C-alpha cells in the first residue's frame, strides 16, 4: 500500500512529492508504532523493542523522490547501510509481530486479548 502511494504521488506530482511523502509517512508513523507496541506487549516484550523501527523510519525518509529520484544514480554508503539495517530490523519485526503467537494467558502487560 505504501509503495503504491509513493509511486503514485511521485508520478502525479513529481514536484510536490518531496513535500507530500514525508508528511504522509509521519502521519502513518504514530499508528504504526502504536500497533507495533501493542503487538510487542502481546508477545510479553516491552516497548523498547520499538527502537528496531528507527532504521525503517530513516530508510523511509531517505528514499529519493521527485526530481532527486531522477538524478540518483548509485546509492551512497550510508544509504546502503541504512537499507541493510532496515531490512534486518524489518524482517525481525515481521517475524516477531507478524508470525509468532502471543503469550498464552495473562502477561505483565495485562490480560490475554480476546
């Protein structure tokens, strides 16, 4: 969904894409963090695990859009490092929060969700 939005905005509004996309990404950041925190709590882990989202947020914000996308030939070293870190952290979040079951019964964060 996000990738489709990014591509669509970049094609429809190439001059405004560098303004629209960061605002959109910041708007979805808060619900994303809230849902992820709830899922970490369901797995009986504290919210410090949300720090794994930092490379993902930096990676989202550093994607070249608009006119910059046309002139970006090769990624710089820091972009490659951020991309690899985002891939590793994103994969871990996907496995932990997406595929693994929550704790059975009550945990230190409350009762088991229905």
